[in-house]
C-alpha cells in the first residue's frame, strides 16, 4: 500500500524544462518550459523513516507542524572512460521538486564507466536532518552469475552513501550489458529541514532505449514494498 505525500505547488519538471551545460564552461541549453503539478509517491514503510527521530517525536507530541516545500536539485554526469557520454560532463539543472532524466539523451551507447552525483544548490549550513532514499524502478535481471537491479518498488536509505560518494566524485556506474539502467533505474529522494520547513526534491532516472528493464508505472498495482538500511544499500551493484 502506498501513501501519497501531496505537495500543493506548481513546478517546472525536468521532462519539460532542463538545462544541459558543461562542467567547465556552462552553456545552458533551454529545452522547453511547461507547468505541472507533482505528487511525491512515498511507500508507507518509507514514510516511517522519512522524518528524523526528533522531527517525528515533535509531530507526534503536537509540538510543531512542518511545512513541506520543493527544492531544486542538480544532476552531475561525468565520464570516467572517454566517449561514454556525448559530452565529457554535464550539469543537468532541475527545477523545484526535481524531475526526470532520460540517460539515453546523454550516453553514446559505448561500454564504459561514468560518475553520477546529486547536488542541492540551495542547501545551507542551517539545513538539518538530511536524508536520501532510493526507490528502485528497475526489474531484477541476471547477468551471468550475478543479479542486477533492486526490483520494483523496493527502497533503500542511502544517506551515508550520498555523503561519502555523491558529494565527492559520485557513484561509479558502468554501461556494459546496460547495467546503468538497472543500477540507476528509479527515483532518488533528497530531504532536509530548515527551521519548520522540510525541503524535498526527487530525480527519476530512466533509459528510453531499454524500457524492458524498467518496472511498470507507479500507478499500476504495486508489488510488496520492503525497506532497507544504509548497510543494505551499500551492497547494491554500481559497477
């Protein structure tokens, strides 16, 4: 069963408004602009972990009420092996609330490795209780003796991975046998708190050239959802 966290806001989604620019010499390329309402779809079991223990206690004791707000987020793609990306590196600037990234628009189809990281451009030192989650939308599939993809609707808290890897070079992703579609296929949710405001953004990765690796749309009948911890997430294949 899913719990919809409805955020009453109008935002520009990345599917319709995306800026692509080079790390060294940013040259924004306007793709288009459209307005849309967006709902964050959070598995009920994740909602129990979405707030920090301190925040949850304050809500339970009716000490305070938090206001949810949408935050922008940037996606950084940088190739490790030359020729993997159509340009050596990108900053994809998503507007408030985040949006969608079709990796087929950035990958050349060559086997090799690239780095992916996320940045919250408006985050300040006042931000507290940051949490990062990954909701998989990639089917499990077997490649030789190993299984890639976390399965439909399973999720992981990856806060420690975000702090140690994504804020550094980024997580390392390999395109051989289309592993990237299984590793990144899903939605990253980033949450942090400033005062009584909880800021949320999300990025959903797909690869339109490999739809068979992806799970059915969220509106379809969901599979059983099971939560995991950072320790579990650290075992997820990213190569």
